[in-house]
């Protein structure tokens, strides 16, 4: 399965390579794997350096993560919120600092990570396409930071209130340990940031020919259901308002993706006519093989012996 996915990605990389013509030879599979290894190494080194830098500010980062307790009304200030957390592990405070530093590294280095990813997926861009690359990175970074901010200021305090009230409803005393609170809040914020990257993910799939306007138009009902299920899974509160706060923006973003996919398909067919002609030929041959013997579907070049 993974080799099939990689082959699909590698084939799309060939399509967008500079000066690609029908006579060009395809790049060897191992060369694509080398490019993939280079991208992963760059990402890993970027995250490592960013995490080391962020570790020097773990105290201030920890205070930032305590502020949702103030927003939720559990403490009047950060100092009081710090007293609500207990440490149950000898290495708990140190692991807290590492966890906070890693999440801060992901958020701070996200533009670079996105650049490395796009350089791998879209190699050898034309000059006109390079001009659009940095605006796309800026939009992707803005969406990611917007999702993180939305979770931090709006959804996370509501989640803390919900779990506290639910614990009280069963007669339990809500006590937060240091490691559990940090893990919950950091993952919560990160998940929302990634969820708001829906347009970037969808547009990348369109560019890789895994999705297109025709598929998105015919399956939009399933997409709406999938978004609702996804929002229900990652949103910890069961009330409809919180669910809409998550799914509503995703519906709007997906609608924008459908419109963008239409224009991307149109522009892509004009930029790579040979590639799309080959795709149409492969699709026609696929339909031909699936038809019963003796029937001729449109585009089949073997009318009498279609297999």
C-alpha cells in the first residue's frame, strides 16, 4: 500500500518537474526515495534546533499553557493556576519542559516545515509558479496559527469546564496532574492547528491528482459527513455549539477548496496537456477492460475484443 502511495506521489513530482516533455525519462524510484530522505532529515534537524532554542524559554511557555485555567475561571491568575497542578512523577517537570518545547518548535518552525514539504512535492517549479509558492506558505502558516489560536482562546477553556463539570456530576474530585494537563493542552492545540490546514492538504492532493474537481463535486455529501465525524472525534465537548465551532470553519474551508480545485484543474490541463492526455487514455483503457467482451465504450481503441 505504501509503495503504491509513494509511486503516486513520485509520478506527480515528474509531472511538475521543470521542462518536462513526453521524451523525458522518468526519475528512478531510488532517486525519489533519496529526495524523501533529504526532506525528512531537514525537517528533523529544523525541529531539533527549534526545540533546543524553545527549551530555554520553557518557563514562559508553561505560563502560556496555564492561562486557559484563568480563562476557564478555575484560577484568578497564572500563579494560582500553577497550584492546581500536582506532580506525580520524579521526571514530570523535566518531561513537561521537553513536551512544551517540542510543541513550540512545531509551531515556530511550521513555515520552514511547509517549505520543505512543498519543495519535495513540487520540484522544479516554473518562475510563475514560484511567485505563488510563498503566498501559499503564508496562507498555510496563517491557517495553522489561526487554528491554534482558536483552540487556545475559545475551545480549550470550554473543554476544561466540561470535563470538570462531568467529573462533578459523577461525584469525583477533579485533580489535574502536571504531565496529563500539559499533554492534553498541547495536543489539543496542535490538533486544531492541523485541522485548519484542510485547504493545504486538499490542494496538495489535487496537485498530486489524488483528488480533482470532478471527484470533490460528486462526493461533497460524504465530505460533509466526514468533516462532522472528524470534528466530533477531536472536539471533547458534546454540545452542539462546540461541535459547530469546529465543523463550521472546516465546511467553509472545504467549500473554498472545491472552488480552487476547479481553477487548478483547468490551469493544470493547460500547463500539462500531454500528462492529462495520457491520464485520459489510461482511464479509457481501464473502462475498456472492465466492459464485457464485444461492447465498445467511448475511447476504447479495441472495439471488438475489449477485455
